[in-house]
C-alpha cells in the first residue's frame, strides 16, 4: 500500500491540511476530505467540466489533477465565488434570475468557467461565451439561458 502524503492547500483563501493517497484526485480531496461539495464529479475523465476549478488562476478539471500536484497552489472553487453569504457574485445572481441552471450538477463548473472568461474578457460576444463554455456539458438545457445569464452578468459587471 502506498504511503499517504500530507498536503497543504489554499482553497478560496483558507489554508487546509490533509492526507491523501498518491493517486487521489483533487476533486475527491475537495469533496471528501475538505467537505467542499460544491465542485461536482461528473465523468472523472475531464470531458464534462462539472469539476471545473481555478488552480493558480488557470481553469482546470479537478478530476484530472492529482491532489498532491495542488500542494502549495491557490485553488478557487464555487464556495469562494460569492463575496459573502449575503452577496452573490453577479454571475450567480443572473443564473438565478434568468434560470440558467437546472439540476445543478454542471452549474458550479459553468459558473467558475464563466467567471474566468469575464476576468479575461469583460465584454465577450455570444460566440466567445459559447466557445469558452464548450468544455462544460449540461444535459438539462439547451444552453440559451446559460448564455443569457453570462451576458447579463457581464453587462452588470461592466456597469459596476
């Protein structure tokens, strides 16, 4: 049996320490060890985007990252997206307002991906939004309300 590794993770600005198996995925550690269950595991192969997080600012599928690879890196999950429990991020507000979510499995990953897009490009076209979110699959919707939610959030964020 392989020796468990001690790792320290910075998740949403908070420091965590845990033990993990050498082959344990980051999504598994986030959900099962740190009890941050907002990040969903959909396919375990990096195809659906449900487990999307930011790792040192890069958008990644956490099912494809070994937890030991995240040692000392900055991780952002859906739990860190809102400014406070009382104040949602504009993307979260618009997803609720425009019904850009359905069952909720894909929503955290889509929100994280959309936030990464709007940080790079605060005024994306519909085509750019669709291209950026192409790695996030949703089985419940035709994507129209997701795209409109991102567009509305982008507009709100530009107005300040």
